[in-house]
């Protein structure tokens, strides 16, 4: 990679990542890896007249690098059931190779940070700890480490069941060293047989609250897998940082999320992936379709209420491919009534804040690190144009995209 001491950019359109409307004809200057100035330009001719070298992106849109707040790096999005079963329990070697490839896929779609939701082997956390940062795939991993669930309930593919005689708080006191956050499974999966079926919370409220407080004392936020009214309500009351999935939580819980400023990571595309991947005409496909439609309705209500929404895809789930699923999740937000700039804010500044990276990525403003994506075309080409970005810059350095299509490459952070 090469670093320019000063880089002048003319952008045909610029999205700053905060949700405000896009601007056209913008000049941005990058110095020492940071945006030193961002200002409107009358037109391209005015910049040419200044007789300064510049990067002509007049037919492109510039936007911040993105984050995916819910992924499973050790898994792929295959719909082959036997392959899925194998990867749920794969050893460290194959898992590491899968993680490397998946990180490349994220960066190739403009994603510079991911929050991992766990796997039964703690592979994502171990990978982060054993692989030094590589400048060619500088994707930041936020890893949960051990993910806990109640014996006899959903969660074995993510981590161990709570040992007999131990509370959640007990287990968190000896949590995985180096973990960035805690993940707790507090409900079951969404049914593909009965529309709207809700499962009871896995943990009593007091136990969940004590676990969240224990994590807070260790400086770790808590992400909670929760679907259904009661499971979501108790997770919010317990003080969690984010609700993952949140299907069928209801309007009162949406209002509570807005009031308490708790993030919602809706992973809505996961149900559309089922619609696309299941056999046509089956009850499972129809239920998935209804689940999806209901989640889109909840998203529309959440936007009106001001719920903090961070984009997460559940990449690695059934039919949910790393990197490209971010585009699909953005399309869901647009379908729910979000302007494209606001949808992108859910994947940019809002996701960055959830991950504690708000001073590193997610906004194109003066003083921020110059980490951004260049896509061909105007605003109307988004989010689809993220499928094949023209350029990606990280702290003012252009990253060669050809590295991301090398089969079997295994560099990362």
C-alpha cells in the first residue's frame, strides 16, 4: 500500500454516515490519514482551475466504511444441511481458514468491523488473539468468546450450557480472557412451523440482571439473543447493550428500546434467506415469509419511534453470506421506509458506536480517520453498488481489492 501525504478528492456524491441527506459535488482533503477538510465545490472545473492534483470521483459516491454487528465468522452461509452440521463443530484449523476468507469477503464489501456472535469452539476469539493485524485485511473483530445458554434450551451451536450449580454471573466471572463483549442466549429460535410462536426466557430476570451487572464491572457490554415479548422486555430491564433479532417483541418493547437507548440489531434478512432457500410452497417457507413481513413492520415502527438500530446480518446463518448479506440487510431497511442515507447510518455511525469504534470509523467528517468506500454511480445505485466497490481506503491508504479474490488466502487481523 502507498500513502499520500495529502490527498485531494472530488466526490460526485458524499454520504457522511450520520443519516443526513447526501451532498453532491464535494471536495475532501486527507492529510496524515485523516479528513482535514470537507467542503462543497461549485463543479469539477473549479477544482481543475486550482491546478492541484486530485482524485476524480465525479461519477462515484463516497461513503464511510461499514460495520456488521452480528456475524458468525467460523461459519459460511451454505444451505447444505450436512455442511452446516459439520461447520458447527469443526476443529480449529478449518475454522481459522473459514474466518480468514470471511473477513476478506466483509472487507471486499466495504465492511471494516464485525461483531461476532459466537460459535461452539470459541474460534473467532482465538483467531483474533493468535493472528496479528495484517494491513491488507484490517477488519476489526469484536468477539464474544464463550456464549451461554440454559441446559435443554437452544444454544449448543454457540457455546456450552450453564453448568449445574452455577449461575450466569458465576460463569461470567471466569469468562474468556480477551473477550470484547458477552453474549447470552435468552430465548429460542423463531418457529418456521407456527407463525409468531414465542418461547419463554431461558433465564430468570434476576439471574440475567446479575449477569449483566457482573459483565459491566468487567467493562464488557452484553448482547442478548431474544425473541418474543417477555424475553426482550427482561433483557432490556436487565440492562443489556443490545437486543439481537427481537422478532415479535411488540410495540411496547420498541418504545422501551427508544426510551432506554438500547440498540436493536434486527437481522431481518435472515428470514428472507429462508424464504429463498426453503422449498417453495411449504409451510416453512410461508411461515418464514410471514416472519419477515412482521419484522419489516417492526422496523418501520422502530424508525418512527427513534429506536437505535445497528445493522447486523447474522452472516454465517442459513443462506446468509458474509459481506454480501450487508447489502441485503440494507435493502430490508429501505423496504421498511428508511432513506438510503439513514439505512447506511445504521451500518456506519450507529454500528460504530455500538462497537465502541465511533472515533475510528463510520463518519466522514473533519478530524475523523479517512476510512471510506468508493462506489460507482450516484445515490440511486446504493446499496447494490456495494457489491463491487471501486476503491476502499483505510486511514488514507488505498487497499488493493485484488487481494480479496485470492483463493485460500489467510491473512487478517
